[in-house]
């Protein structure tokens, strides 16, 4: 298969899957079979692109010229390759999990759920492989809209309210700020193609760079940089598989991925570092990391706590981009992968706990670890990985980020990273500790207490194992990302 | 033979068919004739545009009388494109009208309805095609008078006052236009637009010419519902029969905008009467006000038809804004939005017509639970709404992109950023008013008591036209070679002055 057709197939497969899912809507087993097959095919297709990228190839494909001089164009580069691999790979795991979760909880409208999920994945692939900013924006919006029915899946008042916040913030930031920044860039640079070293270098300077960066950073609402993070906790009204794959992996990662793309390929890290406009962004990211961690500690609802933890962790990636050094970019990008595995594990566990016991609050989980040892064990692994302790993958993201901070001469940021790790211990560790060693409240709820359905457990096992494996084998990711650090100013 | 007389056929066929419709009396026959005529008009418009694009402007001398004495029909990229828009909407609305009209109007009025609709179509096509200023006024009156009748046919009694209100305002507008044309004739002695364009430059300081310019601007402004001259529009759209609302919303204001474009750039453009500053100072503030005020007002409407009507005024604001920039990009944006908005708003009003057919009203609260009961109609509405907001992969996005680009091209940096921000704020306001409908239709349970089975999906004869326009508003958001290409040519033509 040629790389060009692989790129187009990566978008076409999930879309075709969506159509088939709709056709088989009345036969759940066949429908879920289609979902799994689609996910596996997609991952396989994405995998075929890897060797070429590793060898330095940058395959591209052009669909149609949407605006004069601005086609819908795809070009695969390391960052997008990594993002596509994570999203498509975890989709398989997540689909297994969804089947267990959606059936055990007797959710309604499951066909719509799987259709929207497939469309969301197609949009994610579009974002990952976008060759210019317009293409990225198109799929960015498609992702927002295709996930709206997923967020509001329950269809009750709370879902409507959550959906309102979700759509309101994401569309406000993207149309109000990001689109303006994109058209402005087009005006200034005359191109929107992602180019290593940036397209604004030599075309914009001083305050314009600063304003554009501000518009981009806050315009990419999916990166959930405070104060535009409210949509993420609001999105937690969705069923847990949605929170897991979309709001811990695809959607939020699409946000920070876009930030990375903008910093590396639109501005160019040299331009940012030389104008000094990245400084305030560093501080904003640091503030977001710390404040979100503090808020997470106050949340008793498990999913809300995880959501704020995500906001905090997304700040890491933005920080990596803001540092505008080669290690910073590599660390931030690596953190996209590491956090994805850790956080999806945590969400899977939260969903498994809900499925088995209908419990949603942290304070209710005391003693539950002894009843659901597997789930809580996996939770512990995910938590340790998020905190950044060996032997789990989360360590590497922080490692390179700290290197990047040193490279940029920002010692304070190393401290921020350390404090944030301590904070994440404070908000994550009580859950497994209470679970295993807490007393329990003595009167088991109306639901018989046991582990979640088997498909859920399989999914949890895979991602927890992933956290472990990434600690020992981070090298492929590092090799993939190395070209991004090209062309930078070493200290 | 036929090819050379296409410009005349474009007008004569619907004009002659209109009284025949009345004579046929039978509803079905009148509808069939009207539909066939509207399709013929579309074919005619498409052929004309193709001819213009391949071999330049067409000049047709009516009755063989050479201009400037005889009436000239003159088709270039600008009005060729507008002709296509009007004819296409006509051809989509006619088939749709049958069920909708049968439901909303008593049997004996059907033939009158189709007659009036055909006359209105004739008038709008005539305004667009003619190269003669007075002839333009005549066709404008044909379309206006027939549209007063069409609106008054609405079954709500308030349709009568709405029609009357429109009659008063429309007549003032038309009178202003004829006064403007009269003044021009007084000083130049000609009515042919090209001839006017040649004779006006030496007298650009002439007070009479300036007065004519002012009268024409205000007259056209009234007809196109330029904020703050828009007060007739929401009532007229809200109470007219559904098919009429869709037809007028997509065509009438667009043709009036064409009048403005033609006079500003072709007739006065060469004369340089038009200091570009004037245009900027007048149209940009009005456009901005229209976008902000009318989008906000739309949010508070309880009747969805009325809400979309206010949205139309806001969308006219975008077009006027594009004209106000008076740059190639600005005019391209304006003209492309003319097309895109016609498709989108036409589709939205057709979708609402389906709702009215089944529910009898378009009040917001009556839409409860409709997402489940009329899934195809409501999904069409949502897609149209997305285009109105300007989400990527819809036609609205292309318009917004071009407009913001035109705004950012302005020399005054501060003004540029402010106007670009207003355009985007308008989009955000559109999210609010569209999502009010979405939430009611999809998140509120259907009201108890009237039974699930009672309210079914609209018939195919209405769904297909609706989806045709909605599909067009998606298609032209992805493949823009036709729309942007023609709009750009038209914009260059207008700014080149004269021909």
C-alpha cells in the first residue's frame, strides 16, 4: 500500500465503519464486530506508515482545493505519526472496553454512540495528518461536533448543561480566536503549510508574534489551558468510554498536539525563543499545572478529579512547547503518549468501578480495593505513571521536560514539575490506598459487589501493561520524535 | 436561434406563463406549469452564465432597438451569477410548494398563488438581467407587488398587517429608486446603465447626481433590509406561507443587494462620485450594527421563523460589510456570501416549512422532541444551522473566511482587527440561536398526549428540495471552484468599473 493511500484510508476506514455500524444498528453483535474490525484495520493502516516516517519520509496527499491556494492537504510527520498511533491503537482497546461498559450499564442509543465514535476517530486522524493549518482546523471542528452527541449521550438536563459548556467553550475559542489567528497568519505569511522552522519567521515580529501566539494558545480550547478548561470537567457527563478515549486521549491530545504543531511548524521554536514571547506562555502553563492540581484535590467525584488532573497534565505539554527548546518539544510530545496510557487506565478503572458498584465519589471507595483488586491494582499503576515514578512510562515525559526547562534556563520550571508531581501524589494516591486499606462502610450497596465485566478488565490490563512497557521501551518514540529537535539553539 | 434569444426567454417565459397559471384555475395544473417554467428558467440561467464565463458579457437588444434608446439586457459575471441563484431557488421551491401550499392555503387561492410566485420570479430575474435603469424599476415593482400578494396569502391574520407594512416600506424604497433614476435621467438624458457610467464622470461634483446617489442608496437599502431599514422584514417572513418565506429570503434581498452593487460600482463607479471613504464610513458601521444587533435580537425570538428572519438581516449585514470594504476580496466575499446564504437560508426555511406542515406552527416550544419524530427534517435544520454559524466544510465557513480576510486586509490595523472580531462574534451569536432550537428539539421529550404516531416525517416532495439546498450548502463549502471563481471574476469586473 502506498503511503498516500494509507493516509486517505486512515480517514476513510473509520468513516466507512460509521456507515456499516449504522447499517447493522439492529444487530448489536455484528455492529460491535464492525467497530472492532474497523479499529484494527485503522491501526494496521497507520502502522504501515511508521517505517517510512522513521526513515525520514514525509508522505503527503491532497484532497481538494477548498479556498484558492489552500487545499485540504495531508502530510505525515513525526508528531502526527505518534498522535495517530496512540489514538488508533487505544481505539481498539477502548472499543473492547466500550462493549463491556455500554452493555453492562444498559445504555440507550448505542448505535449512535458507536457511529459518533467512529466519526470522531476519523476527525482525529485528519488532525494528526493535517498538512496545513486549514486542514487541521477543519478536522478540529469536526471533532468538536462529532463528540457533542457523545458528551450529551444521556440526554437529560445535566447532559444538556454539560454539552452547552462543552460546545460553547470549544466553539467560542476556535471560531472566535483560533480562526482569527489562522486567517491572520495566512495574511502575514501567505501560506499555512506546516514547515519545520516555522512560516512566520521573518514575516512577523515583536508584538504581532505575541498577539498571534495568544490567539492560538487560547484559541485551541481543546488544550484546556486555564481559564478555558471548564469544558473538560463538563464533558464528564459522558459515558466513561467517551471520557477515557476522547477526553483523556483524542480530544485533549488533539488540543495539545495542535499547540505543538503551531509552535514547531507555524512559529518555529527559534522565532519564539528569540522574540522572548514564549516567557508569558511558560508562566501561564505553569500556573495551569499547579492550579488544576490544587483544584483536583478538592474534587470528590472521581471523574471530575481525573478531569482536573488531565487539565494539569495538559499544562505539561503546553509547557514543553512554550520552553521552545529541542528537549522541551520532545518532552512535551512524549508526554502526549505517556499521559495517554496512564490517564486512559485511570478512566477505565473509574468506569469499571461505576459499572460494578454504581459508585462515583472518591469518598465511597474506601475498602473497595479488596473487592476489586484487579481494578485497583491497575489504578495504582496508572496513578504511579501519571505521578511520574519508575518503573512506569510517565517518568520519561517529565524527564525530558525537566531537561528542556534546564536547557531554556528556567530552573523554576523544574521546581514546578516537582511540586506538581507531589500534588498528583496527594490527589491520586489516596484512592488506591483507601481502596486497599480503608475500612469500608460496612453496608454494601444494592448492587452485588464484584469486578467489572471481562471486556473491561481486558482493556484495563492492556493499558496498564502499556504504562509499564513504555518505561522499558521509550526509545522508538524518542527516535520518532528526534527530528523535531532539529535546528535549535543548544545552551 | 434559441441561444441568441436566451436573455429574452429568461424573462418572457415566466412572464407569459403567470397569467396562464391563473387561467388554468386547477391547483395541480397551475403547479405543474409553474414547476416546468421554473426549471426552464434555471436551465436558461445556467446556459447564460456558462456563455458569459466562456465568451464574456452578453448584450441583448430587446426588439432590436439599439441602446441607449432601446432596452438592453446585459449579462456579465455579476448578474449571471445572481440570475443563477434566483432561478435555482425558484426551481427548488416550486416542487416543494405543492404540498406546503395545499396545506396552508385554501384550494381556490392556489392558482393565484402560483401566478404571483411566477410573477415575483419574473420580476426578480428582470431586475437582475436588465441593463436599463428604468426597466429595473419596472421589474422591481413587478416583483414587489407580487410579493405583497404572496405574503398577504399567509393564513395567520397578522400576515395582512405584515404585507401592508412591507407594502408601505417597499413602496417608499421603490419610489426613492425611481426618483434617483429620474434625477440621473434629468442630468444625463439616458437610462442605459453603461451609457450612464460614461456620462457621469464629468459631472461627479453635480449636486443632482449626488442626490440621485443618495436616493438610490436609501431606496435599495430599504429593499435589501439594510439595518436600520429592516423593520418590515421579520414580520413579512414570519407570517408569509412557508414556501414564500423560503423563496423571498433566498432571493428578494439578494437581488436588492445586486441593485446596490450595480449602481455603486458600475453606474457610479467610473464616475468616481463614490469616494471610497463614503462607502466605508456608511456601510461598515451599518453592517457591523446589523450583525451585532440583529443576531442578538434573533436569540430572543420565540418563533423560529422570526428568529431566522432576524438572522437574515444579520447576514445581509455581512454582505454589506463586504461591499463596504470595496476591495476585491471584500466584494468576492460579499458575492460568494450572497450565494452561500441563499442556499443555507433557503434550506433552513424549507426545513421549517416541513415543521410547519406537521405541527402547524414554528414556535420554539412546539418543536419539543422533534429530533426524534422528524429526524431528517431536524438534521437538515442542524446542518443548515452549522452553515449559518460558519463551521468548516459548510458554505458559511467559506464566506466567513473570505470576509475576515477582507477585513484584515484593511490598512487601519485597529479597525481591521475590530471588524474581524465582529464577524466572528456574529458567528458565536449564531451558535446561541441555533443551539436554542437544537436543545429544544433533541433534549426535551415530546409533549405527552398527542401520540407518537401522529407526527411523522415530512413527505418526500418537501424533503428532497430541503435536502437539495442543504446539500448544496455543504457541497459549496468543500468545492468552491464554481462559487469563489465566479465571485472573484464578478468582483474584479465591478471594481474595474464600467463593463
